[in-house]
C-alpha cells in the first residue's frame, strides 16, 4: 500500500507510461472510465470496476496506469496480485497486505470459521483508511485469488459502498472457477463497471513497436505484427525477438491459434528463444515453470540437484533474455504467458513427475500447504499417504476462511482415491461439514447420501451421520437430524466419546422439538458423567442442557441460575465457546432473561455476548444474536430498534452466506409491521418466515403461527386468526407457551376469544396456572396470568392488577394492551371517564413504541367516546426526510460528522457494527443520499449535530 500527496490531479495526458518506459496505447476509452471512477470516489462514494480480457491483452498494464494516476490524486493504493496456487491458500492476501502496511494486526480468531473475523478486519482497515484518504484496491489476476479474498470482494464493495473506496479487479475472460463466477454475479448486481479489453488495432500495435524501437517499424515488422491478433504482449515479445527471424516467423505464423489458452505461435517462439540459451538457463526456466510464476531459486536448485552458485550463469542468461525478472527474494517470469509457454512445452509425463517431485521437496522444507497441494493436484493420482495428509491439512486450513472452496477441494482430492478408501471417506465427511456452513446444504446432504451408499464401516458411518444431523439442525430440519442420530446410535462398537456426543446432540434435538420428556430420558447417566468431566466445555454444555429442560418445564428460577453459571464459566474458559452441538451459553441466558423480571439485563448480556462472539469469530451465531436482541426489544416495546436488529440479522446471514433460515427474524419483522400498520410489508415478511421455517414446526413454529394469527386479526379475519393458533396449545404444560416471550401470551388469548376458539384461551390459562404453581418467583408471569384471567372472565380487578404489575416490568406494549383491555371493559359503564383515562394511556404508550396501527385503533375508540385526539407524529423507516429519523438513527449522525468509522460508532454506542450498518442504510434511504460526505454536509447545514435533534 502506498499513501501519496493528495494534491495530484486526474489529467488524462499525464502518467501514461506507468513506470514501464512504454506508453499505454489504444485504451483511451478504458482510461476515461477509470478516471471517471476515481472522480466518483474522490467525491465520497464507492465504486467498482472489473477489467476483463484474454492473457496478454493489457489488463495488468491498465492497472499499473490506474495505480500511478491514483497515487498522484492522493489515494492509498492497496495492491494484490494472485498466483495460480493461491486458489488453495488459506487466509486472505488482501487482509495480509493491509496488516503489513498498517504495521499492526487484529488477532486472528482461533476458531474453525474465520469468515466473520476476516471480513470485519478487512472492512475495518479499509474504512479507517478511507476516512483519511480515498482508497484504491487493486487485485490483479483475480481468477487465481485465494477464496477468502474473493469472498471479501463479493461482500465488502456493498457493505462499504458509502466509503471512498475504488475496487478494481483484473480477471481473465475465460476464468471458470465457480467462486470467480459468483464474484462476477455479485459485482454486476452492485452495478460494477465492466471493461472488456479487446484486441488493439493494427496502428496501435505499430505505435507500440515505434515506442520500443524509437523509430517507425519497418514494413516487414509491420506485416509480422498483423499476425499477433491485436495482443499487445505478443506484439512486444515479437519486437523483442525481431532479430531472431525463426522465432519471429513462428510467432507470427500461428499467433491466432490457441492451445490451452496460449497462442501456438507464441509457444513456438518461446521454444525457439530457449534454444538460443545455455542449458543451465533452459533447465532453470523449465523447473521454474513448474514451481510457479514466482519461485524460490534455492528450491529450483534443489530440484535440479545443483548448488545454487553453479546456476548463476543460467540465471544471468534468463534475466538478460527478458524471460525472468528478479522480484525481491524470488525470481519471477516476466509474464505468466511466458511461464505457461515453457510449462506447456514440457512433455506431459515430465510435467507430472516434476510436479510430484516439487510437492515432495516443498513438503519436506515446510512450504505453504496451498503450494504443496497445488503441485499434488497438478501431478494427479495415485496419491500416497504423505501427499493425502498434506492435502488434508490444506483443506482444513482453507475451511476456516472459505468452507465452500475447501469442500470443493476435498471432493477433488477424494476423486483421486479408490471408492472405499478410508482417507476418501474422511475427506468427504469434511466436505459435507464445510458445505453445511454455507448455502450449499442440499449439496452437502447429497454428498452424505452418496457416501452412505458405498457401505461404510460403523465408525465412518456414525461420524458422517453426526455431520448430517448437525447440518439438518442448522437448517432447521430437526426431524431429519433425529433420524440420522438414531441410526448412528444403532451402529455397533462405537467409541464412548462419539456415542456421548451423539446422545448430547439427540437430547438437544428433543429440546428443539419441544419434547422435554424425551430429552430428559436421553440422560442415562450422561449428565452426571458430564459434571465429572475435566473438560470445561463438557461441563458448560450439560449446564446449558439442564437449564433448557428446567426452563421448558417452567422452573424459571433454576433455569436462570444454571444459565448464569454456564455463561460465567464460559467467559473464563477459552475452549468453552466451541461446544458441540453448537450453542452459546450467553445467548441462551438472554432467552431466559427475556421471560423473567430481569428483561432489562437482556441488553447487557446480549451486548457483551455478541461482542465476545464477534471477537472469537463465531460468525454462525451472529444472526441469532441479532434475532434475540430483536425479540427482547419487541418485548420492551421498542419497535423501530427491534426491526433494525432483525434486519441486521438477516443482512449478516446473507453476507456470511449462512444457511440457517431465520424465520424468527422474519416473524419479528412481520409483527413489527403489523403494529406499525404496514400490512403489505408484514405479508412479505410472513411469506419469507413461512418459507424459511420448513419442517421446523417446533423451534420457531410458534413465532410464525403468532405472526400469521396477528396478521389475520389485523385484516379482520377473526376465524382465520384463531385457527392459526389451533393445535399449538393442547395441554396445561407450559413448554409451548415458553417458546414466546410473556407479553405475547394475552394477545393469543384475545385472538382466540375473538375467533371463538375458547379451547386455545383455556389452554393458555391452564399452562399459566401450571407455570405459577411450579415457580411463582417472577412478577411478569403473575402479571400475564392476571391479564389472561381478566380477558377470560371480563374481570376488571384482574386487569387492574395486571396493569399495576406491568408498570415495573419494562414491557411498554404489554402495559398498553392491558390498559386498552381495561378501557374497553369499562367503556360500557355510564361513567366512561376511567375508561378514557385507560385508553389515553394505552394510546400514548402505543405511540411511544411506534405501534401506529394500535394508536390509530385507540384514537378511533376514543372518538367514539367523544374524545378528540391529535394525529400521530411517530415516523417509521419508510417515511422520507430528516424528521423521519428515529432516535437511534439520530445518535449516529454526530459521530459520522466527527469522522468515526462504523466500527468506532458501534463501539461508542455499545451495539454491533451490523446494527450500525443497518441504521446507516435507513438514514441514507430516508434522506435520499448515498454517502457519508452528503450526510455530513446535511447535518452541518442543519446545525443540529450536537444532539441529533430535529
């Protein structure tokens, strides 16, 4: 990375040599396009350009030109150039470049999924730099970039669109990697500018020749140039070798025909040039072509069986011939087409043998796993145990940053092995696990089915079925997960630790399915054994499990005690966050707290827990943190903030390509929109929730059913609303009821009574009686029971009691509902004064919560009682203008004006950076702007940035 003087300009007539000594010819249109992108970014808005073309057409040359122009304009330039074996590299080259230039590094997350850590660390570094100066990110030969860098290139241009960052990628037009194709699709969707470099006109080729020769090319050379098919690199090579008539004729005669993407004539030209070199130079170039575009001289010498000093004359000859260049501590081919030509001129059997020797030599000297893996793949089968071990290491390293690429690589390696080879089964099991972390769940399960059909040994089958069960659980299909777990447990002679893990996963599945009795029966001594374990993760896991069973049995105080103990221990033990099956104690604690009198503590637990999860790189958990914060905020009656958290959860799941469907977040959004009065948007969210819930009828089914019932109720379809809840509550056990926070329970009763389904209302009442009989420690439960009794029996005293209790629970909408219910009940009296007071309080509470539809309903009722009420003034996310900004959004604006990055704002406000990102999107939409620069200008013009007030 380079920082330069910001006083430079964008004069298109300057800087057209880019340090090469040759003028950039025939690319005026492309130069104008990148100049326009630089202007856009200098003005404060992000942009993206993709340069595409055949090898040698001038992509790297155009990037070099852009690099020079950007430096003159004061840009920070971040440059990454990929090599062929980077396709299998773990980590992100883009992140490494940023860390190296910063002189500091954000500690890597020591987990098996580092996608979140990588994205956040790259985003934070770029955003900080973009606050100081515009940034240019250059990625050359992106078709070979490491998967993590490609993942960042797919994701971050959208996330950082409001920052002064210009992203420029150069990619070969024939690139076939699926990950590269996905980069194309995502960048096209973001509106990236596409520049396709075609062949240069003949006159421009002659101009290049004149630049090199210092004079107009001869007619003979001009005729030769017609044979290079407009490729500037080939033209340059032709001019370089012009005195060598044999090489020139070979190159010109067949330049247009391709073999393995290399012009045949060019291969012949390179072969002719090699014939003019001493043997040491030829052998060095041949070995170097096997090692890669850049290669270590010492490694090449070892493969040749020579001392490095004995090859110095060969190195000098290759450098003088213009085939190699000395780049830092390594030698490099001056262009990859040169390396490819030398490589393809080797007989196939020789290439294979040399790649195998290179893999062995590099493995012995501790080279990067990705480099060893590339040579093994290039050598093809058969593969010995050492080679497979190296490949498996490369796969596992890659899985932490690019699980989908790791899965593809594992399957490719497995294809080199016999069908029932134990190493093959292990690779396929890993591949299924990695695919399960992405959206390619169906591929993962198909892979499992195919592997199971091969007839595996019991241990192999049990491990594979455990992976399948975890994939199904993550995807929300708990029933299918339980099938795999039971079939695995039926297998003979399993190790005790594997059997215990299967049983724990099965018990967790029973909890998800709401079958607490079955979960308790799975114990068979497992709980006692877990408490005796020396592994703190095992102890914490069993504490969470016990807390869950106590909770769904209605013993809330004991459940809360265990959840707090598990969370406290998890914070002090570094291995605890990696529980199997995946769970986070603090996340479960937040769920318990939301149901108790300690709702106010939920925000602290969620804030601290999510901060820890982000620091540890537990990316899979982020949608759950946001969804649970949305639930807690909805319970508190903060509708705007609840919606932001639910949206943030959906956004981060999409960004990280997490397969877990999120019907919970969608259900919360539907409930929020129903309260706001936007029923069309509520229907959209409900459809998405129903599509995402799949067979997961127990875990989030009640949330979806509640949203469905509330929407039907809002539409005036009383019978349909009540029918949506039928079957959810059939006995007096509180298990099903506890799947929802308590403020929703009276609403279920109200809908059931209105829709003439008294059995549902009675079931809720019975479950509440059971709950209070088992644990009467929570005032909120007593308040809800009084509220339900008041609805069932039209009991004013019960409703009054509920109102009194609600006032200390921090549940604004629950209090509003009780006030409205009491007001309605009292409105039939001769003296309606008390009814009016109750309804007015309900209306004020609804308006303060952002429940505009509730407020309007209450206003209508007050008008019927002779009260004139003013219009609602609460604005929502869809409203335009400065006045529509929510209180939370206004808090961000002074911090943006002060130049804080989104990460710094998140730290200042004690929220997630993804929450800040969502707020910023809402602010831009409401104000009709696109950049932080525009937001700052508007805020300064208004002069109200100190407190964010209107």
